[in-house]
C-alpha cells in the first residue's frame, strides 16, 4: 500500500513539470534523416530494374550509384533474348530547400554521370541470328523529385525522367538508349 501511494504522489508531481516544459519550448520541425539511402527502381518504359544507393554530402550535393538489368523485347528464333546490364555512378543536386513541417516533403533534383553498359545484340552469323555481346561507356542525365512523408520519415519515393546516351555500337537494340521514366523507392538508414 505505501508503494502505491508513493507512485501516485510521484506521478502527480512530475506531470505538471513535464507539460510546463513542453509549453515553454515549442518543438521545431526538423528534416527527416536523409544522408544514406538504399533502394531500388523500375524503369517504366523498359522491362528492367536496378538497385540504388544515394548519399547526400550536404543539403544540396549527393552521389548515387545504380546497377541494373533490362530485358529487350527482341528474341532470336532460338529463343534467346537480348538484354542490357548497366552501372551508373552519378552526381545529384537537390534544388531549393524543403519545409519539414509539411505532411509531404517534395525535394526536386537533377543529376548526371557516366553509364557503363554491357549489352547482348542480335547478329547474323552463317545465316543464323545469334546474340553477340558488346560493352561501352555512355552518359546519363536525369531530373525528378523525391517525396518524403512526415509519418514515415525514412521512406522516400522518387519519380524521374532519365536520358541515356549509349555508344553507337550498342544503341540499335538496347532498351536503355533515349528517354526513360523511372520510379524509385529508397529507405534512408541515416
């Protein structure tokens, strides 16, 4: 019985001090963590997916590394399908500043970098169509927006347009060459 009385008295005395402290110092909204994010993306204009890592050095400059695989619609008579694998390191620039008090935080960005590509392509050999491999380095440029949600601060959804310019020997059948629409999901670790 004395323990219950002590608990009741302690909780009664402690509660007003905690509420007074909350009133005297209003909480300032802070940006959700957005320094290191891992995730994946699908390219809506092609049949393929990639894994991504984003790292923000400060409030505006970041780096992104993505690697993916894309399947072409082209199929040889023997059933082999052309495909493209790529690795794309890039620099990302976040445009403007975001308001952390909003329910949905919109962070527009642009970026670009190199694109290392290995592609299989149709090739006629002895009257038969076979796939040959080629590789090369191209470029990529993109722009889009990252959407972060107040109720899920570590989750981000991105929508972007990406333009790939691949080497001439690859571009004929690669699904990546030209403009692509990308949807990405990232989870920020810190």
